[in-house]
């Protein structure tokens, strides 16, 4: 009661008004273009024009709510222009999972979650953007103001209203009280781009579906003497039959009346151009446009007022309101939306709640939790306990569907065509269990894999994983230079392994794994290209028991042709086993040789992208391999066991003797320019330096090492990349130093990604 009385005194007793008439400010929606409202507020403040009431929709609701909560225009600009706030990710983005839970990248292009208990109701994802981070930001922006106003929007520094669309009853809803962050989130939920929010069992979308310029709400709720309307956008143009977004906008968004009767108010119309409302890179220009447009109308606005006072102060008013905001001391953390066993899983991840000494520490954990593979949505909600003086946290969690079907593949003018399918089942109670089965099938690569994983939640989660893989690469089917080179084109590479590993996370983006793998590598090949149908191939059969220690971390925004983030891998493996070499009937008497092998291998890779300009990024990539692996019984088998260097996707489909070595270094640069909408131009260039190249003695099949650093090679490409809603399409010119033609042209659809080899991890 004392707090409410203080706010009433603040709003009505202290003489802070410049003009006796009451003034309402109405802010339209408009996505990024609605940032122009910040410029409007700046100009109004500079000219000492006060606001008694604010009504907003969508981004206008966000900016209006922040202003009503005591933020200055400069503070609003700094907070919602911050790249961290605007870094909302695309749904299904490759970086949208906590890395220690991420399985290897695959060639999938679409995924379909479903639940057998719901009658095989396969869900097609319709959300473009993941708002979990923005949801947390809204909670931080408004929890203090909600506490000070006791969830009554009339008790904010400036009385406030926002609108949202009840999509079940097809009506507009005006929010006057309740959780301010949730009300704003409801208002900014653009249909089919952002997941709708549920408030009191009602789902809400953007209020612009029915009223993007809620002047009528200002009149009905506040009866102001004068209305200032800020218009950021026009109504959508006629629908484009070839543009799905344009069609949805026309179907879902009611045309707004952006006029105000000149007897009761004025409309400030910012010039924000014709670009998309999602151009958040242009917010600075939109703010400037709002400022300039308001300054042009200040004289007209001032002429509408008569009686004046001289003791108005925006800063003083904010200072008084902020004194009523309780200190943000974090209290209890609760979980809702799950059954009791599932709640225990997340409560174990949270651990001792006292470890969160600040909201900043909890924010870091929230980011970790938001990426958990067992949930599809996470919403943070804070409520103030006035008796205890703490902010209790409620995490509303929506669990992921137990089944997920992924489908993808790759089609290329090179003749390498692949299909991919994977079925995943996930279950979690007090622990999380995941099982998957997948297959690649095509002309060049075929494989079958299964995975079983169990995760034990703790402050530091522990995961145990079992992988099984059977795979084959048939280089012979992909050979295009058969008789142009003496190196054999007939090579079939079979690799099978069973692997067990133990993993823990390192921050959100990394993880360490320790494990052991039982590997069988089976190679069939000829020593040259001159063989008949009756000849039998040479066979090298390897068996290894391989313990390994790996660290991997990634924030890349895409699994192929990324433009942001980084990827780091460091691995140490020891291979202990034997080789059984059986000579074929090609050129000499068949014989069999057995030998024991033991060697270590260290690999380090780093790929990092830097944003040079808004549409231009530069990526640096380096790779180093170190091993004491010896040359083997013959030249071809020595190359087969050497580590390939494959910075370009097409290199994964070719057996390139110049780019295989046991000890090597490689580095290069990728330049990526987004020159038009979904089209990018990308140029890559890499320098490869084998420490000692594997060579073949003249007149025999015996392998030996060259002198150190006596060979080096270059590889490069230039490509146009188009990213449709599903998959990726590219056309490239590639230069590879290999026998035959060194320059090739390719057109590709899909992702050229295979299961990772344990021999050449």
C-alpha cells in the first residue's frame, strides 16, 4: 500500500507537467522500422513536451513499455540496439544446441518432430526465429518496473497499454495489468516468425493482426486531451503471388487506419523506406528518421497547448520512479510445464541455487539451459516477493517431442549423389536418454550408424555415449581421370568402429570427451590402373584399439559455408593394432603379410570468422597434423592411412594423393559477401604444406618419405551460394592440384557431409 501511495504521489501530486492538457502517445508496430519511435521520444524530450499516457503495439509496445518503465530514449537505444539483444537465432540453427549434447553434423535439410502417443502427429516447424534470449532480455528490462507498479500498468512512471491478438477468439486484447514482460512479448509475436506466447491459457500473436495503430485504445482507456501518433510503417502493399511472406502478411494483418482527427491530435510519420521490417541492421537510420520527422512537427504540436508550467523535468521524474524499484536479489528458482521426474532433471542441472550470486551468473546458466536438446521452448518469468524482498524465478519449459525424423542429402553435377535419413528417440526423466539410427546411401558413400547416449544432470553434466558405424567410400565410382594418371582409380574404403566415450561440457559452446574405439579399416585397391576382370585387388585390413582425448568447441552459424562464429578441435589418439596385407593377383604372386602397428596422432583445427562489414565476413582456417605413423608395406596403403586435407567440400569425394600426409600444416582464408538477399559470393584459398610427402620408389610399390618441406600445394574455389528455406544450393569453380584437369565446375544441392571417420578424426 505504501509503495502504491508513493507512485500516486509521484504521478499526480508532484508538479512535473509542462502543459495542463493530458497527452497520449500512440506507437505503431513495424519491426525494425519501429525503432523510429526512439527518435520521436528524443525529439519530444528535447522540446520539453511531456507524455501522460502511452499506448503501443508490437515494437511500439516494447519501446513504449521501456519508456513507461523509466528508461530514457538513449538507454532504450543502447539496450535494444545491442548486438547481444538482436542476436536472435534462426530456429534449427546449427548453433542452437548446447555443444556437449550435439551429435555430429549431418546432411539433413528438414526435421519432423512427432509423438506416437499423439497418433504420429508430425509437427512441421513454423517458427523462423528463436526468441529465448530476447525473452530473458524482456524479463530483465521489466521485472523491476513490474515490482514497483505491483503489476498495474497505471502505476508505471507513465500509464501504459499494449495490444495483442487472441488467435483463438480472433479479437484484440488490451493489456492493462499483469506481467509487463509477458504483455510486451505477446504484442511483438509476429505470426509464423516467432513462437506464440501463452498467458492465462490463451495464445497471443502480434496485435497488428487486428490493430497496428491503437488510437482507439488511447481514447477509451485514458480520454486524453491530445494524441500524438508515431507511424513507423505503411500498410503492406498488394500481395506478391511469388512471395510467401507477402502472402501471409496480406492474409493475417488487418490494414490499419493511420489517421488521427486533426481536432484531437497529430501523426508523426517517419520515413523508413521500402525495405523489409526485419532489416535490423538499419535501426540507426530509422531512429534518425523519427527524430527528424518529429523536429519538423514540434512547432505544430506546441501550438496546440496553452497553459504552461516551468518545473517539468524528465530526469527528476525517472529518478523518483527508479527509487521505487526494489533491488534485484534472486530468490527461489522453480520449474513448471514438466512432470516431477523431468523437473528433477533440470533442478539437478541448476544445483545449489545459492551459487547464483547475481542475475548475471544466472543469465549465463539460462543460456546454457536454453540450448538443452530435451526442450523445445524455455520462458523465464520473474515475480517479486515484497515480504522477502526477492525476485523469484519461474522457468516455464516445453519439452521436445520424443521422436525426430531428419531427411536430407546431396545432389551434384559431379555424379556424387547421396540420400540421408535419421530417426531419433529421446526420453528424459531424472536422466536423459537418446537413441538414433541413421543411414547414408548413394553412388559414392554408404553408411549405417547407431548412437545411444545417457546424460546424468549435475552442476557439471556427464554424458556417456556409444557409437557404432559401418561405412564405405567407393572412389572408383567417382573417378573422372582414370587413364590420365598412373595412380590407381580403383579404391574402396570400408571403415567400421564401435566407440564408447565419456563427455563433459566446457561452457555452452564446447566439450571434452574421453573414450576408446575399436576400429576395423578394410581397403581394396590395385597398384595401378591396368587390371582385368579376373584380377583380384590388394587388400589391407587394419584392426586398432584406439583410446582418445578430444576437445571441440563451436559457435558457427551454419554447418556448411558459415559466415559467423568459430570452430576449434584438438584431438590426441593412440592407435594400437595390426595390419594384414594380402597381395592381389594383378602383377605378382599373391602373398600375405602381417605386421603390428602402434602410433600416436595429434590434430588441431581452428576456423574463425570476422565480420568486416554488415554483409562481408572473412574466415581464417588453420589445421595441423602430427603423427609418428610409419610408411606401410606399399605405397597405396600408406596413402590410404595418411590423413587427408579437405578444406573444400568436393575434396571429400576425391582420393587426392597430393593432399595426404601424416605430418602437415594447412592454412587459408575464406571471404564471404552477401551481395543480394539470400545470395552470397564466397572465395576460398588454402595453402597445404606436408612435412614429408609419401612417395613411391621407381619400378616398385615401396613407399618412402620425401625430404622435409620439399612439396607444397594450393587449393581454391569461388562459388555463388543460394540459401533457400531448405538446404543450400551452390555453383562453384574449384582449383585442385591433382592429375588430369585441375579446374572443375560444380553445381550442388544440399549438404556434402558424411559421418566422421575415427581413423582421420
